[in-house]
């Protein structure tokens, strides 16, 4: 008897998770409004009827709203986790039919993964040792770790590169603490993946991955095939990308993903998401100014997008100008950094991911 065929629409699953989140927000607002009215009645209403009403609210209504909110939040988390597990299973199954270095040609399956080249083939791949420091402070840098150190290569992992750059911009110590130089040409990188069935309990474990400073090149290539050396010839983005590929099992397994999930993997704290069409830019600027790492991803197809805005691609929100009503973003390719209007952003950007700074 043949195995059953499982068909999953990744975009629909993500939209379903967003609906659960929106419903949870509605229940939370209702709970807050009822609680305000309840507090007013406590001050002004007395007698047996009042006592019966207050008892009913405390023993039944408020607990029921709390349970409903918890169920909706759990449904949102489980939907995202099921989506992620099935996506990973599909990538892993597809990788069995490809060469070790050929994961970049996997089909697009509903996440962000726009490679930084029209041709993504690595011809005659080989490993080469790169004797460069993990971190190096360049002229004009305020820190040895800067967001523009991140330059994506041929693999379709813009989500990973954007997440790295966003954290480098706002909280470089996270990256500094994630990489340990072992002094023998190897480095140990720390991640915080979710643990337990489907990550249901919301806990994260600490995982250490040790990698060498050997990186993939095309045989006749002068630069690395995947994450690139920074302008200051430091290798920290390359180390983290390689460690993540080792953690997942291959470079094929890290093609396409969610920047919010990757930021959480580095910081150990869950990210939150906002629908791009519903962004409040005043609030988003406050989050950015407070040091939160923020990325934005475009839709899988775009109609008449602004210059330098590409489909199914993840960017770092670099700055927000409330007077000019514009958003400036860093492209993890290392070039084509768009500055667009608020209206253009809402039209073309599907999701904003936020990882809160301590």
C-alpha cells in the first residue's frame, strides 16, 4: 500500500497562524475592556445582586476569557511549528536527490530565500581555509560587529542574513557571545533551538556547534560561494551560516526560512510578527530606537515594486523617518538598499519580524 500523500499550503498555514494571533488580540482587548468596567462597578455598585455579579465574573467569565486566549495563542504557535516541521521535512527529502552543495536550487516553498545572484550554481565546489579573524573593527565602525558586515552569497538564505544583520545593528554582543574562538582554527557557535514536541512548551535548549574556518568556494572562484567576507575581511557571518548548516544537516537544509525564527535561535527569545499592511510606523520606530532587531519580508510576487525591492526577500529595517514618511532598509546582498514610502512598504511587504532587546 503506498504511503499517503501530504499536501500543505505553506502560505495558507502562515495566514491561519496570523488569524489565530489576531483573534487572541481581540480577546485580550475584550478582557481589558471588561476589566475596566468591572473595576468601575466595584466602586459604585453594592448589594446582593452586585456580589452575585462580581462572583460570576471572577469565577466564570474572566477565567473563560483567559482560557480562550491561551487556546488561540497555543493554536497560533502550533500552526507555525507544524508548518516549520513539514517545511523542514520537505527540504530534507528534496536534499536526498541533490549533491551536497546544490541545496540552493531547491524550489521556493513559501518562505524568504532570495539568493544574491541570478545564477546560483556552485561549479566544482571545494573547501578552502580562510585565515581571517572572526571580528575586526573597520574604519568608521563603532563596533567590530556591524550590520553591513553581512553579505549574502549564492544560497537562498536571505532570512538568515537579514536576521544576523538586524541583531548586529542593535545588539552586537549577542553575536560576540555566540562565537567562541577555540584557538585551533575551530569556532564554537551557540544556538537556542526550541525543544519538546513541536516546541509546544515554548522552551529553548542551548546547542553548541563547532566548525572549522574552511568554507565553500567554486573551484575557480575568488570569493566564498555562500556568506561573504565582510569589507574588513572578518568571517563571523560565514561561521554562523556554516554552523547553522551543520546544525540542520546540510547547506540544502538552510535554504528558505523565517528571519524571526532565526533571530530567536540566536538570542534565545521568541520573535513577534506584524502584518506589513498594518504596521504603525510610530510604534515601529519606537521599537527600533529602543534597540529591537527588526526585519521585513516581501510577498512572493510583486506588482510594480519600487527600485531595489525584490520579491520573496528579507531586509533589515535600518531607519524610519516619520516626517518624510519613509523607511530605509539594508539589503543582506550588500547592495540595492531601498528607501521607500510608508504606502509602498504596506503594499509590498508581507511580514515584519521583531526580536526584542533585553
